C-alpha cells in the first residue's frame, strides 16, 4: 500500500523540498522579512554586476577599452591623471586593469597585442616603451588616422620577469591621450 503522507510524518524528518517549502511559506507570511531578504539578495547581485573584474593580458584584444588602476593614486599629479608609463605597465601585468565601457570615460585602448620573443625579458619590472614603431603602425590601422597631430600617444608594454614566469607572453600596444587625461569615448569604431 502506498503511503501519501509527507516525509516529515513518515520518517520524523523533512526532505529538502519540504524544508525549502517551509522557509518560503515563512517568508510569504512575513512581508518585512521578505523585504529584508530581497534587499540583501538584490544588493549582492547588483554589487556583483557593477563591480568590474580584472582583465588578464592574455584576454586583451584590439578595440578593448581599459581602466588601468595605478598602484599609488596619491602620487598622481593633475598633469597625468591616468598615471605614468611605469605604473600603467606594472598595473596591467599585475592584474590591475579592468575592461571599461568604451562610450564612457576610460584611460587606455588596446590597439594591438602580439607575442613576445621566445626568450624571457631581462627587465625586473614591467616595461613601457614609447614610442615604438609597431604600436605607431597599429594605431593608424586601429584609429584610421595618423598619430601625429591627433593628441594621442602610444606605448608598448612588455612583461617583466615575474609576468613571464607566470606565462604572460604577450606585448600590448596601448593608446592614450597625450595630455595624460581620461578619454571620454572610444577612438574608433574598432
């Protein structure tokens, strides 16, 4: 004979489905508790959605817009709000860059990514070289205009020995405003 009683009555314990159902019944009967739960869960989801995650150098592609966090914001002067080349390089290879919306303010754009030579770099810190003919050529293809007179600059970022040891084998060409301030929107349709 089949026993149709709930599991709680048959075995003196509730199944997971019955436990969840009981908790949902409790929430439905208590609107204040339901509101608190919704606010907490909604806040956690909103925080997760709006909090950007760091982007790895290996995941960069031409056309990516970036916000590169610099390690010591107190050291930034008004003349160069996006940070100097050395801090940008260290931050990018150290996991301190985030993808940014290209139609909003951002610090840099990726114009090219290419593999580094087969031997590890001898530098002990991530290096930013400026100017570099490969990045200047990539800029023209990316932006559809000449670099000269554009008010923009390029820099080549190379991994340091630590980044190389962590498997980072890519160099990155970044474009930024020559005056060191944030870009208000994407350079190209790229």
